[in-house]
C-alpha cells in the first residue's frame, strides 16, 4: 500500500501539471491519476 504522505507528494506534482495546461483532456487525466493515488493510499477521492 502507498502511504498517504507519499501519495500526496506525487499528487502535488500532478496538481502543478494540471495548472500548467489549458487542455481539458489533460486536466481530466491528471485528476483521474490523483484519485487513483488517493485510493491506493486509503484516502477519499476528491
């Protein structure tokens, strides 16, 4: 299992990429990946 701390560190990188693009498709994928990390670390999805 992935620790919540490690998941949140990776999510911060995804968040930075999310805000660097105007592509709605890319933003949806960054959000999906962040939610997968949350699930893998036992955190609620957003």
